[in-house]
C-alpha cells in the first residue's frame, strides 16, 4: 500500500528529528570534554599555586580523592 502524503511527511519529520538529536549529542559530548579539560587545567593551576587537594576540594565541595581523580584524567 503506498504511503499517504501525511505518512511521507511524518517519516521525513522523524528522520530529521533523529538526525538533529544525533548531531546535538555530538556537540554536547564535545562541550563536556572541553569543560572537563578546563576544570582539570584550573585544578592543576591551583595546585601549582600551592593549594592542596583538600583545599581545592573544600573550594569546590568535592572530596580530595575526587580532585585527584580529576587531575589525573586524560
């Protein structure tokens, strides 16, 4: 049975919505990676300035172990 005009439009709409979703997911992953890198660089700079892991943790409300993990992420 051939598709009606409404079905064709609906098919195009869902394909477009899926393509938009996938593109936005890539953009979000890239932005998250950039944000994580900036945070890690800032933590490293604070550590070079003399702050301890505990000091950084207190300032960010993170456990010092988590601060260490962030500093060692690649």
